[in-house]
C-alpha cells in the first residue's frame, strides 16, 4: 500500500537543494543495490537536477548496476542540446562508466506517438522504479504533465501535444509509471515557483501534487520558492 505522505525539506538555495538531491540519489542507489543488485533511476530535466547530476560524477559508485530512465523528453533530434537526455549526458552520464545498454533514452525523435508506444514497453519491464526524480514548473507541471491536459490514469507513457511551452510535442511518463516507485524526490527552486507551491500546499489540483511513490514524496525546496517570508 502506498504511503501518500508528502514531506517538505527547505534549504537555503538551489545549490543546497542540488547537493541534497545528489546525496539522496547516492543513498537510494546503495540501498537498492544491496537489496536487489541494481538501481533504477528516473531522471528529470531542469537546472537544479542538472546541478545534482554534475555532483554525481565523482560519487565513486558501482555504475555497472545503475539503470537510467527519463521522466519526459522533448521531440527534438537526438543530439539537440535541449533534450533531457543530452543535458544529462553532458553533465554526468558521459563521465561515468554506466554501460550504454543501461541508459534508456526516450526515442522522442521518432515523434510523440511512436516514441510513447515504444517507451511504454521499456518502462513496463523496469517497474517498479527505485527512485523517480522530478522538478516542477511555474504552472505546477511535472515531467511533461501539464495542467489542463488529461490523460488516462492507467497509461504508462503519454504522447503530449500542444504543450504550453516549446516544443509543443513531447513524451512523458504518466502517473501510473511515476508513482510506481519506491521513492519520489521532487526538487523545487526559484522565486517563480512560489505561487504554484502555495497552490500545492492549499490542496489545489496540480500535476506535481498527484505524484507519490510507495513511501510518499520528498520535496526539496529552496527558500526562494518557499517564500522569503517563511524564513525557514
């Protein structure tokens, strides 16, 4: 049974959030490898996650036991720097010996529909994930699940069209996949997130608020996103 508790952890700034995220990823990996012999991690895009990825380069892990998946991807060419897979590779994955067969990018260059169908079979074999890392947009979206976009709760991977930010076509893991995880870690930084954070805490329906793993969700947030008046 899933523990839907949401735990908020406030840090001084985005750098502190990135450091904590990296430490929690390492801790989760060690636990999963001891328990099951492998670690299945879902990556997020965004500035703060990328900062965390850079910190993992020198983590000294048994990288051969890591398997990498993606929460969402933009429908762009494979080598486009705006792809989440390209950002993660540049910041981290190209610098550690994770076997290439253990890195599972979303084939979004094939188009949203075909890529979603193909990636669903990959995800189905990987579940449950050990850790899902997510960010949050200023509108409360996470991965490429946007407010006002409705998808089947049972669908593992969605083809996303008409996204409110470019590019309009994307591929995103759905709630059924993102919640099928031991742990969910959500990083939220920057003053632009304050309104969405307030709505989240007030109980409004936001995509990010609907994601929790078997042990709930841990939100790592900086003071700018929490609101300066909070002072904690």
